[in-house]
C-alpha cells in the first residue's frame, strides 16, 4: 500500500497493489497476476506532506482515476478471494515489506467501509523485512532486492505496484531457496 502517513485510522490509504503467487510445474513459487487500484482519501483523512513527497502521489490528480475505499477494496479483495478458493484455502496470508503496516491499513479501510469479509487473515502476515534479514542480512527492500540479484529501479520505487512486485519476487526467491536447501538436505 501507499499511504498519506503512518496512522491507519487517521491517514489516507492512497494506493493498493497485490500480487498473487502460484506454484509452477517445477514446484517453485512464482508471481502470477498483479492487482492494483488508486484510492481516494476518505472524508477527513490526514495527508502528511512528507509521505506524499516519498510516494510522489498527488491525491487530487484527475488521471489517478481513484476509487472510494468502498469501491477500491473489492477490486483487490474479490480476485484474492477467488485465488484463495482456487487453492482450497480459507484465508490469504498477506506478504509484504513491513507487512503489519499494510495489513493495518487494509483492516482499517475495511472497518471504515463496513466490509466484513476481507480475504486476508486478520492478524497473520509474512514480512520480507524479517525474511530479508535472515536470507541476506538486509532489511531495506532495495538492498534485499539487490542482494537477491533482482533488478531494482529507484525511479519506480514507492509505487504500490512496483514495491508489491519486488516484494513478491524477494519472497518467492527466499522461499524457493529454502525449498532447494530442504531438497538437498533430504537427498
């Protein structure tokens, strides 16, 4: 997510992106579909200038084609819910970089809009900050991506789509490395 600050109850949710993960024919985790939507700040939402400077979002830009939270959340939730069902699961586990932050904003928006059926587990998540620290000795997304030998573009960073895709790439790489080590150990 990209936001207008750090407080999920008072600050605006401005952009949401989610990357669906699948297992390929070799048993490896891979990126599948990327979902995204721009979100209009809710009435009375706080917008911190420092946050807007980092993410480069102009909440009033007419070409953002932003949706109200009540319209935006289903744009993400519906395909995630479908993916969960196709994989015979009951809830999606949000994977993110500082994942609890993202989950907090999604949960707060769902509460504000009265949406009760989020596809995401309400409190469980996996965080690439911790995974990156374990796998590469790094906690900053750009440094983890570089350590993982995945391409990084500073000019594209801090958009929800770019960050979500790079986070998914890191997660898949770390989980696939773990699976390869497990296979070697069992050989």
